[in-house]
């Protein structure tokens, strides 16, 4: 065979081999060959922006992961993670601790963002502080045990008011989230526990004043509201993958902090969130996406102690032991690594200016409050 013919034959076989390998999973789209498949759960909340960004910006793929995004609800999320049907998510720390104490098989791997919960009194009320709420009625969205209720109970206990139902220091009243404003306007309750954007909307509408704000008030302002979480099954059987998914979410959280407008628009345009980009950006800008490890471990311990004091966890619960049981150390997931992350050039004006509550409320322009699916409305 002539040399030119032999070379042509080799090139032909190489081309055929490439086609065969491509059909078997070899890729040229930037994803790692043989990527690990994972299932990432989401509910469709404003504060889940890092999950959407990690998928859309390719941070999961950069870690060698092939994610399947699975939409679920609150109960499905916890059950799915506990049973290993889902591999990862980020969700509310307070919402996880009681199920973990009761045996839920999940592990917390790091902090994602700080505060989005509030406690308000009626704007025309003579009540001035949390201490004035003893003997009063407090409205909470959907059910006792919702994140706004958990936060309000902690705040009450810290101010000498026993929040347990049987102690009757306060009366809890549940409402659909979109009816909280109407309930306090009609005088059916003296205070309401909310999350953003509902809280800011009610302030902007002139219905309430804030007496406790997780984003602003000590000691809550520095604790993590939402944390990254993986199934216990994944943490035990494949901690390397658990580290990869956590790193992807951390990268995305830093990107959201620096590119809030772009993250808000992405979530709307990709149909993760049912809101306008402007509204979604204003809901996001209240939160601080500063992923971290050591502070998250401290947050677990402090939140557990306060939940025990508030009767949200049994008196027999040991905060140190619960914090240890909840946590999963992962190689390569450290504060030093987080600090070393460099984000690409900011997009679309980075973080928007926070509007005054009245201007924020005006953005709704007649929308019903049930469309305000904030960080943790339910």
C-alpha cells in the first residue's frame, strides 16, 4: 500500500472511531466524559438561584457531574433526600434540624445564604417590640412548623415569651401566605411572621412595621438561613461526589452575589421562577450569598440551641450531638477554597440597588400576593 493511501486509511478509521465513541458517550461540549449522574431537587423558590445557576452556567459539569433537575415540594424534598431519591439541594437550616433529630438521613455540607425571615406588627399598633407580643395573636403562613413560624418562635423565646402552643403565651393562627396582609389589616391577628418578598410588600403597603429581621438583627444576621444538603446515602457511599456538588453550589452562590440581576433574569427566563426579573432581583438582593464552612457549623449549633430553648426541639436533645450528626466534612470544601474562587466579569449591572418598601410594593402593580413566591413562603 502506498504511503499516502495508508495515511488516508488511518485518518478514515480515526474518524469512524470518533463517531463510535461519540455515540457511546464521548463529548465535545465541554462536559467530562463519564460524568457522574446526580439528581438535584428544587422547589422553585427565589433563594434557590444558586441551584439554577450551577446548572445553567455549567458549574455542575465543571465538577464532572451530569445533573438531572427534579422539581418537588417541601415534603417531597425532605423525603426524597432522606431516602436517597435525590442527591442534593440547598434549603433552610431550621427546616432540617427537627427531621434530622428524628432520624432523617441527610447531611449538611455548608452555608449558602443569610436571612430572609421577619416578624411584624400592625403599622398602627401600639406594640413596639417583641416583648409586647405576650398574650397576642400571631399569623403564620400555611402551618405551624413553616420557616417563618420557626423563626418567630425563636425570637419570642429569646425575649422571654414561651412560644409553645400549650403554654398559651401567644396564640398562633395559620393563613394562606397571600392572606397574611388581610388578616393583620382586619385585626384578626396582632402580628405576622413572613419571609421576603411578602415582608417587604406588607411594609411597602403600609400594613406592618418590622420588630425582628433575620437579615438585620443580632444574633440572626450572621447565621445561615439556607444550607447545602446531600442525602446521607451519597455522603456515605460517594463523599467525593458530595464534595463536587457542594463546590458547584458554592461557586454559583458567589456568582449570584456578584451578578444578582443576571441570576434573577436567568431564573425567570428559564422558567424556574414565576415573577418578573425586576421583582425577582429585588427579592434576591435582600439575601447575602456568602458561602462558607466554619460559620455554617457554628450556625447549626446556635440554631439547635435556640430551637431547644423555644420548644421546637425536645429538651432531651443535645445541641452538640445534633450539630455533629447533621454535619458532613468534605475534602476540598473549605473556607480557604471559597476565598480563592474568582468569578468572571460581572454581568447586567451586578447587584441592583434595594428599593424602598413602597417602591418595591409598587412594582407589583396589582399582582396578587400569592404570586410572591419568596425564599421560604411556605
